[in-house]
C-alpha cells in the first residue's frame, strides 16, 4: 500500500455533528471526475431526501474540468443540507474529516483510496463498494456492514447508518485503529527493506 500521512490528523476538536444534536454529516472527499461516479452518490442522497431522512453533506474535492454540472445540480437540489461545497484547503479539509460521521465512495476506479483512509482514520464510518481496493482496506469482520454491492444496498446502508449513529461510532472507533497500518511511519520501513533487498540483488 501507499503511505498516508495520518499523524497530522491526530488532534482533538470535539464531538461530531451527530453528537451535538445536528443531523449526521455525510462526506464526499474525492476528485470530481468521471471515475469517482458522483452521479450515483447524488442519486443516493436524493433517495434519502425523498424519504425525509435527516442529514447534512460536505461535498469536498477538486475538479480538473472547467465545469462540473452534476455537482452544481446536486448543490441546488440539496439546498441547505450542503455545509461545504468545493475544494477545501488544508485546515478546512482536516476539520471536515473530523466533523463528518460517514464517508461514502461510489468509485468505478480506485488503486488504493487515500481520501477514504484519511476519513476513516479521522473517525468516519465508511460505506464503500464491495470491489476495487476497498475490501482490502477493511477487516472482513466489517465487510457486511460497510460494503455494498448494488445501488439499493448503498441507499439502505446510508439510511441505516444515519439512524444508528451509536452503532456506527462504535465501528468507526475500531476502524480508526485499523487504519494506522497505512501511516507512513508503518509503511516507510517496509519500503526501505524492499528497496534494500532489491539493491543487494542488483549488486
């Protein structure tokens, strides 16, 4: 796995929104590109909104296109549920990671998942596709509750997580510790050993 600088997130900034009486905060923290499949994410939020499920959403990330019409349409449709929209500078991004309750991916393409690992480490409950790199990131014990196969499972998983914040916090606490294995402090020595072995073979 790639190394992630997780230690920079080790600060205590208080309770998440769901612990302070606010609706749970769903985080999208990926690139605004086709391979991240934001349209499916927004479809799921629209389904929740139609069911009158309470939530807020932070739509963070960077767009490399001149326009991102699906994101603009989502902001208009979700209205005051949107608490952040657009690229977040370092301080704002760290705050969103720590304040969010749930992180979601609907990606079609993912080699590792740095942004998801950051969010889980910061205390988010993950709802992720049961494909690509995601099953490898999580212990199998949590696959049934955190991974989905179909769109309907994504929506039902979100609905469950939004209504059972006590249970999602418990899972998130366990997964926080699991993510530490991806910190550079753990990964760098592995790379060092591999590279040293390669050098010795080449000599």
